[in-house]
């Protein structure tokens, strides 16, 4: 079985050895190459207590062979991209919408963890970042023939205006998006956000990201399923 060497969050032993107990596949992460998110329970040899660490694995083939790899490989990081331990903040944090690009999801999850820990200004700044990253992902690619100004490329307010003016984002989201941007700014620069404001930003961010990413992807998956069904019955 594989081992992993790191500091134990339970007994605080430094650079201690953990025995990997199992792999729990959690979800597929959007993007290329195919990446899967796992949680890995491990037992500390010093205190015998179990902790769960997060990890990503690239490629469907590797994902399928994890149990084999666990027998033949020695160190966890030889075949997994190992991250941090799952903590109580993860347990209490609200989940993100589905089907987000990895960088947008990471920003939202960090914001939700900050909110769950009572760090409201940090939460506001992270939700604003998730909006910033989402809006960047919607800009036309270089060479697409569509011209955008450097301000639209570099400044969130100008970029959002461009997205709404050109109907890339539905006008119904405009007020929520403006609120996330302005309140997120207040959190980052003035440290003025309380629990209620941070909750609103989290709620609005969830709804905006769901509209931009989750809904189209769910429709795409549903259409794909229908096409396969029709093909099979033809
Ligand atoms: Zn320990």
C-alpha cells in the first residue's frame, strides 16, 4: 500500500508517515485533460488517527487503475496531485454550483470556507475573484476577430459592461453581478463586510455561476443523453 509523508493535523507530529487506506472518488472536474477529484483517508503511524486529504488525478485510465497503483507504487504523490487535508471549514462550507471551471470553483469554495469560518471580508474578496475569473473565461479568444479594449480585458467593471452590452451574459444577472463586484471591493479595500452582506454575495455568486456554467452544461448533457437514446433505438 502507498504511504504519504506530511505533518499530522491530529497529533501535530511533523513529517510523519501515513498509510493510505482507500480512495474515495468524489467528482470529475471540468476541463482538459480529464481530471478527477478524490478524497483519500490515511492513518498516521504516530497517533493512529485517520485524516482525509484531497487529491486530483489526471486521465480516466489512471483514475480506473488507482487501486492497482496503490499496491505497486510507493508514494502517493507519484501518481496523484496531493493537496491539503479536509477540515471542519470544508464540512461547514456551502457547496459550489456544479460544472464550474477549476479556477472558478476553487475561488468559490475558498470564499465559502471563509464565510463558514466567520472571515466575511476575505469571503467577499474570494467571491469577487470567482466572478473576475468567470468573466475572463467568457472573453473572445485572441484571433477571433472581435476587438476588446485593454480596459475591458484588465478591469472587471469594464469587462462586465462589455459582456452585458454584447449579450454574452443575460441582463437579468446585471444587478446581482454589480452587487458582488461592489461589495467584494468593499471587503477587499475597506474591510466593511458583515455576515449578512457576505451571505448575499455568496448567494448571488452561486446564482450567477449556476446560470453561466451549470445550466448550459446540464442541458448539453441531457441533449447528449437523448441523442444516444435515439441512436440506440434507431
Ligand atoms: Zn498523528
